[in-house]
C-alpha cells in the first residue's frame, strides 16, 4: 500500500510531500502534547489546591478543637460546677451550661457553638444546654465518637477527643473533654458548627469557597463563588472531610480562576508551535538543499545528457560529471561506461551501414547522401558535377570460373587502383557487385572530366594479378552531368546507368549520357522490367522435356524448362534472360515461379496415377538464398508432391566454386528427400573427392559429349568413364542431348540410367507432355 | 585544684545561662536512687490507687500559670526543705510525687533529692513533668 501516491510525480515534489507530511505530524504532535500538558497542568493545580484544603482544614479543625477544649476548661474552672457534677446536681450543672453557652456564643465569635452537654464519668447524660440541635438527644448526636470514647482504657479516658460528625444533614464538630485533671469527674461535650471556621480557607487563600454537607446542602458559599456557566474558566477543587468512621461529613470546594493560567498555557503553546514550525521548515530546507546537491542536481544533469543523446547521437561517448550520492555516482559511472560503449558501437554500425565491407569504400547509401549534399552545394554555387558509373567487364566469368575469393580480390584491387586516380574531393563508392560510382566536381567544363575518365580506363588496361593469374578486367564508364542530365538524384543515376550500358557496346569504354541513348539502352534495360512484368502477366511458360529410363524405355521423369514468349520480340531464350534475372535478383522469384508451375502439373499427374520425377534447374544465386529449403517445402506441400519426386539440378561450376555456401542448403534439401543433380557434368573442373562429400544423387553428362559420342572416340571415352565413375560413387547417371537411336542404344550398352534428348522428345507444353505420358491404367 | 576549677566553671556557666534561659542548668539524671521514676500514665494510675498521694509542683509560680496537674501543691525547689515539706506531707511514709516543667528542668530533681535527705521513703519522680503531661493531652487546670 502506498501512503502517499508519488507514482509519476517529479522527484522534487515526491520529496516535498513526505517532508511536509512530517511537518504536519510534528505540529499535530505539538498540539496534542500541548493539550495533554494543559490538562495535566490543570489537574496538578487541582490536586495542589486539594492538598492545600486538606492541610488548611486540618489546621482549622485543630484550632477549633483547641478552642472547644479551652471552652470546656473554662466551664469546669469554677469549683461549684465540679462539685455539682460530682453530686450529679443536674439543675446546677444545667444552669452553668446555659450561662456559659450564652457567654461564649455571644462573645467569642471564634466558634459557632451549637450545644453543650455534660456527662458523668460513665458517659451518661447529666445535663445539657437548652438549644435544640435538630435531631435532639445525646443518643443521636455523634454516637460513634461517644462509643469510641467509652471504649477507651485507663488513663486514656482523661484525654480530650474531637472530630467531625454528621447529624441530620448538617455537619457538626464535637469535642469531648474530661472534667477534672487527675481524677475523672465527668465530661463536657462541646458541639460546634465547623463550616464558618473552614470558610477561613477561602479568605486565607484568596479564593471563593463553598462548603457542602453530606446530603448536598450548602453550608457556606462565598459571595464571589462562580456561577455554573463560568465554571469552564475556573478549576473547582473539592476535598471531602470525614468523620473517624470514614463517613464524609462535608466537602470543602475552592474555585481557582485559571484565566491567567490558560493565557500562559496558550502563550507557551504558541511559542512551541512557532518553534516547531521554524524547526520543521529549517529541517525541510536543509534536507532539500542536501538532496538538491547530492541527488536532484546530478540526476538532472544525467537526464539532460540523456535527452541530448535522444536529440543527437553525436553526443554518444560524452561523459557526465560523477558527483552526488554513492548510488548516483555509480549511475553516472554506468552511464559514462554505457555511452562510451554505445558510442563506439554506433561508430561501428555507421561504418557497417555506410561502408562496403570488402573495399572499405562508401556504399550506395553514403554515395546518395554525398550526392544530395553535392546537389545542394551546386545549386548554391551554380556549379556542376559529374556522376560516373563504372561496371567491370567479364567479371561474372572470373567469379564463375575462378571463384568468389578471386573475384573479391579483383574487386579490391580495382577499387584501390581507381581510388588512386581520383582526386581529393571526389567521392568514390562501390554500389554493389562489380559496379562502382564516382562523384566528380567540375571546375570548368565537361571536358575537364575526360582526361580523368581516360586515366581510369587506362589504369584498367593493365592486367590484375591474383594468385599468379594475370586477369584482364575491362571497365565501362557511364557519365551523367548535374544538372544537365537530370536535376534529381534518381534521374542522374538512371542516366549514368544508361550511358554505362551504352559504353559496354560502343568499344570506347566510356559514354556521356545523351538523351538519344535512352531508346537503345532502355531496350536492354527494360528487359528486366519486362521480365518482372512477365512473371505476373503469364507470358512465361513451363515446358517439359521427357526423361527416359534407359532400361525400360519408358518415361520416368521430365525436366522443367522456362520459355518466354515476348509480345514484341517473340521467343526469348533462357540464355538471354537468365543472366539478366541473375544480375537483377529476379532469379529467385523466377525459380519459385517455375517450381510452383511445374509442381502443379506434376501434382495433377500424380493424382492421376502417372508418377514422374520432376527436375528443376536451380541458379547459382538460389543457393545463396537461405529461405530456399523452406520455400521448396511450402511449394511441395502446396501441390501435395512428395519430395522424392523432385530433383533439383545445379551446374557443376556452381557446385565446385561455391561449394561452401551451397553445402548447407544442399544438405537441408537432401535431408528433405529431394534429389540433387549435377548439371553439365564434365565441363567444369570437378574434384571427385569434393563431389563425394556433397549430398549429390545424380550426375548429368553434358550434351556436348553425348552429341558426338558416336563420332568422337574421346567423347565416347569420357561418356563411358563418367557412367562408370557415377555408378562407382553410387550416383544415377543421366545423358543429355540424345538425338538418335544409335546414341540411345550405345547408352544402353553402357548401362546409363536415364536418357534425355530430341530423340525422345523436345521440350513441350504441359498438355503435350500429358498426352505422351503413359495414360492412367484402368 | 581541679575540683575548684570545675566549680568556678560551673558557677560561671550557671550565671551566664540563667540570663539567657532563666532556667538553671542541672544535669537531669535518668534515675534518682531512692525515688521511683514514673510517666504520665503511672501518675494517673498511682493517684487513683493511693488516695493520700501528695503531688508537689516544684516549678516557680510563673511556670505554674501555664497550667498544673490537679491536686498538685506548689512548692518551688528553692523553697523546698525538710520543714516546708513536713507542712504538706503528713508522714515520712506518705506517698509523694515531684514534677516540674520536664526533662530539661532540674527542679524536681533537686526537690526529690532534698526529700530523700529529709527521710521520705515513698517518693515518686515524674521525670517528663508538665511537658509530657501536656503533650499526651491529659487535662490540666489553670489557676
């Protein structure tokens, strides 16, 4: 449970709140303490007054007792009184009492005499003064005291005793004094009313006094006794006075004005409150000041740095000052470490994003950026620049025949060589593959660029040496000028490209863009676009060429072949468009398209009970596509064709030169149950040992050997050796280019497994193939 | 020689102190051989038992004005001798009680010793005297 909701609140406020809360609690504590203190003080005052009443009333009653004894002493002083007592002469005694009573009652004033009794030595009433005491008779007044006196022993009967006693709702004070000193003659009992004497407490202490009897009757009340409604501002302290029996006889109450006390208490409380408030405020300010220095400021600096990073990554690696609490310091240290690491990481990423990893040259993205800047600069300065697009000639052949490592090395050397010729301020970039580009600011005119272009061409005239092979790598350069040949980056690129294509054909090695070029070059260029279009417009078709099992002479399979019927150009051979597709990345969709269509037909035939093995050619580029096995699997599933019915054909060159990359994909395909066939076997430089390690199921002898097998003995030897070799490796052997029965019979002799060629059938439409395929058996 | 010195010192101190306290300094013993020491209660008991008890107040008349024990006869110690005693005590074996102000007052001691010398046999000495009587709240009379 969260006492103070501080979620999402600024740190400073979330600190303020608890401090404020503590302040409020402190002041509340002061108030409560002040209240308790006030109550305690008033209670103490009340108790003190009670103690004073106790002491004072004790003193006053002692005085009253003394006065009563003096009176008793005075009464018995006359010998005839004592004699009358001894002789029990009631009349005389009563006469004495009457006389003394009036004398004392009238004159003394110090005591309020109510009654006098004389008792004989056995405590029997002998005589009494005539005043009425309400209840009458001795038997009813202060009985307990008399009883107590009667039960004393020996000399104790001579002692005077006195005490309070209640009689008939009024409070009396009785003193029993012996008559005689050494010898006991009887007793005088002096009954007085104590309230008047006790009222002296009020006078002495300067407080109003009120004396109340046991039954609530007011015995005395000062004139200035506070009225009931004023009693909130006074303390009433009451003290009960008791008889020896423990019975309360009367209660003395004093009223103490606490106006002054209250005022003092209030002043004290206000003082403490002010002090507490100031202390709280001081502590809060000090705490905040400390927190500001140790927590808030460093946090703020960190936050600012972070926000700076958010705005601009260039701040990565900048350090923040390490100050504040230990936690904040570790946070700042961690931040510094993180920003340093991120900075270097970001640098690497930038390098990776904008640099070509092979040559270290800027890539297409960076070139575009530079071109954008250059366009802006030229617009400002009314200047021009040239965009050169350079493409290596015959690079594909180098790559295909000597392998990618050699190709890579060639690219690196070319990059270095061209870079040497370019000037400071020129931007040189590798666009990808064997394509380079350069941005050249032009000082005077277009002719400025020509010498440089010629130097570039002549630099490439010298052979490039890789692994002791001297390779002649030509270069074709297309040049477009900004802003003459295009105001937009894209236009400029396209026009430089067109010029480059033109250069490939004009034998000069370079070409400036000219809008008349467009028509021609676009024809070549558009082939790519049209191919893409063909994929969607169905001008492509799959043809099937039958494959015959040599042993039985029956159709055992078919090779799917792509035919493009161009609406304007007519039939376009695969030799024309496949390289374009490979160069432009269209090869993957094209391959999948062929697979999809041929598997669709294959699936139909399978469901009709006509089992054939379908062979589809895979381009070298396809083996770089990690998604290939998954895509093939999807298509197999789509058309319900078991993988065993599919053979994928890869040319020997691809397998040998790109074996490492191809290997994992081939293994995956093999694991699925798909057969792998090596196409054009015999034209490359196969290493048999290598072949053995690959998951290959079939080799296809190149048709150049098979066509001449009957006329050329060396070809016949090659074919025979290849069949034997294949069988020894446990591979199926297919012969391509079988055009005559003679050749077919020869293959039969060699125990070649499968035969394919015009003798058995040309590539044909699915419908035609379906017709020659053995019909479903009833 | 030492005896003379002591006497001189004693007289000197007596004269000096008399001026200050108007009370002779006499060392009050715990007991007086030959006399029975009693307290207030015993006084009352003896007075009740022996009807012929003579109570002698050895104080000067001024002190007696504060109050006196009933039936006591005033005979200050300075006036106490065999002759004055004989006037108030019927016989040598009559019970007789001496008291004065209290333990600091030596008058009853002096009177008791004189009475012993005079040959009285039945002497009670109330050592606490009037102070004890009063403090125990026993009744006394005023002249």
